C-alpha cells in the first residue's frame, strides 16, 4: 500500500475525485452533470491515446476513426433493433480489427512518418463515411427513439473513465509497460533485447482503440445524433492528441489533467459566442507555450514546483538539530 | 558444454551490398562452443555490418547464418535474440530515461529466458552483480560514465540469457584499468559457459583473450587462425600499416 502511494502520490486525490464523479448525480444539477460527462469522455480519449502515443511514443493523429467506428456501430445496430448496451462490445471489436488492419502497414513507419500516415487514415475513414449510403452520408444518422437515458449513460461514461485509468496503471506497472517504454526510448535497442516491437505496438493500439470506441458508442447514445463532421472530425483527433501533450505524455495523471483543462475550456468557450470559433487558436497557443517552457506538460510543471518546494524544506530540517 | 562437438555458429558466404558498396564479400567462418572468437580489421572493414547481418538487424544480400543447427535467414532481430544469439552495440543503446535495473529487466523479461516475478528479479540482481553495476541499480542510465555504459550494454545483452554473446568494441574508450576489468569479465563469461564473439580494436585484449580470430579488410576475409599466427600474416600487417609501396610514395 505504501509502495503504491509512493509510486502514485496523487492516488488519494484521484480516488476522492472518482467518488465525487460517481456521487455527483445525487447533489448536482443536470448542467453540471453534462459538463462532468463531457470531462469523463475526454478522460477516456486522452488516457487511452496516451497508452500508445505517450508511453510507446507512437503519435497517432487518426483516433477520431475509433470514436466514429464505436458511434456508428451503436447507431446502426440500435436502428436494427439491438439494445444500445449490447452494441458497445461490437463497436470495440470492430475498432480492434480496424486498429490491426491499419497498424500492420503503418507501424512499419517510424516517428513523424507514422504520424502523417495516421492523418491519412483518419481522413480516409471520414470521406468514406460521408460517401456511403447506409451511414447516412454527410448528413449522418439519428438514434431510434427511446434509447436516451442520461443517468445510465453518465454512470457508464464515468465508470469507463475510471476503468481506463486503472487498466492503464496496471498495464504500465507490468512487463508490457516496460516494453512500451523501451520502444519509445530506443526501438532498435528494444528489438535487440527480444522485444517484438510491432506486436507490442499492435497490442497497445488495439487496447486503446477498443476503449475509445466504447466511449464513441456512449457518445452516440448520449447525443442521439452523429455525423462524419462530429465523430470523424480531424479536430477531434487533434484534441485527443493535445490533451495528453498539454497534461503530460507518458504519465498516468497527465492526460486526466489535460482532459479536465480541455473540458473546462470547451465549456467556457462554447458559452461565449465571441470565442466559439477561436478555440483551435487557443489550443495552438497552449501547445506552443507547453513546447517552449515545459515539454512534459502540466505534470512536468507540477514536478518542478514540487522539487522546488521540497528543496526549500530540506535545509530547514537539516538546520534544526544544529540550532537546538 | 554441449555433448555434440559441432560448431555452434556457421557463417557461410555472407555478403552485404549497400548500393554500390560491397560491405561484406562472401565471408565464411565457424565458431565452436565455448570459444572466444574475435573479428578484427581496420575501420570500415565490415565488422559491425557482419554482426548486424548475423542477428537480423540488417538483411544480408546473400549467404547463410546457421545457429545451433537452425538457419537464421529471414528471422527478425528479436526472433534471433529469443533463440540465444545476442549482440551489443559499439555505439551504446541504453534506455536513457530508465534506471539501470530496468534496462536490464527489459532483457530478462523479453529475451530467451522470458522470466517473470521473483525469478526475474533474481536474474536482474545476478546480472547487476556480475557486471559490477549493483551500486548503480537505481540510477538513470543517462547519467552513467562511458565505462559504466559499456558494462550496461554487456549487462543488457547478458540479461536475455544468450548462448552466443557478440561484443562490438566493448573496450573502446576505456582506460587501462577498465580494460583489465572488461577482459576479466569476458573470460568469466566464457568460463560460465558462454561462447563469445568479439569485435575489438585493442590488440592486446584480442591477443590475450581470443582462441581464434578472423581478419576482415574491405569486406573480405584475409586471414583466419590463432591470434599469434594470424596477426603476423603479411596480408594482415599490410592491411593495418599499408603496404610498403604506399609507404615509400
């Protein structure tokens, strides 16, 4: 227990916040709950992306494809008479299949070349979804009536966010996490020690795409209407990447902080008409600030503050015996 | 030692072409189990390329490498490591933001042994003490000295549990005391049952340690045999010092 606390000093805070999210519907209004739902949605996206992008260093700019696959699976199967809940695992399975199909060719590319390829994949999926008849083309699809249940959806999304964090924490504490770390730091060095890099990357891609697709399915049920412009949007892919980068890539807490910041920003920005169209400008500005002053994001900033505080306290403790 | 007395590693007619450059020209040799076998030659002779071809980090243009009776052509680097043929890198490849112990743990978890749990921890500690890195276990690899980095490079390869360990210039950049330490380590590893292949510039170390060696020059094997004989071969002397006509001009 103490070892766990030493590894994750913010754990008690996280448990408290998780409890707050789960109990929030008993004492908050619907507006606040909507905001919290949105935050949990972003936490899932950011933390899941971080498994491949942060820990393994494979920056993908095509993750809206998985949101879309989950969302479209849920709507299409619900229209065919399925219960929306039963559509979620199907969407996750399709996302896993797609992540492998995309990963096999693109994981042969390294660094920025991989990133560029994922932009192409994300855009291709959007264009295909806009052109096909059964996906409703560019006008999108509506969920069948009677599938809306905000409270159930809220608990599902918060539960998914907490489960995602527990899963990422568990994976990165074990052999798998060490392999991801090795691949990020030196992929040739990792292979020279027996790590099958393509397999490990495919596994990380599959796990994170499944989580993102589950969130996509819940998104569709909650908003009741989806279109290529909402779930296959490149700006969504960009947001998914920016949250962990600004929060702190390759850490457990970073993407959560990034997601909280983004959901607050989005709520504030969407509320004021003057700023509504300029949010990408603000995100871009934030990204520049992070890259210039603290490449490890908010987590790096907190760590720096922490060590500075600790350093100020250490001399005081060392001096006290001499003074006494 | 294996009961059968055949070679543990057979390199036959391995060639590697980079565009117009023939980096390796039909190189062949055999390594016996328990040997310390050196590959020497001037800069650019193709020694490191040879190691890269053997472990699958680079695909040979032609030729074959057989390890423990199995053909390695077409296997990836990680597949060959899992079979027990491992190399170190002349330009060390530590995971700089990991601790020394975690660097070694990657090899323990993913190499030939694939240990987990308590057995993995024991193996990490064993490798740390054999390579005299125990006191640096919790330190970030990025802050190690060059001598420690070279030892970590050996430690990582050793962690995978190889049958044949290929050492690429592990004594380069070390001071005389560290070279003595490294030579003792190589001898101890062989006495522990490993077969060792070395690329080495340090002639004293090569002559003192190797049972046999091959000499490469411009990608071709120009000599093979026991160190005392091979190092005196006129072709080898010419390759290292240039031949007389060149010297006079």
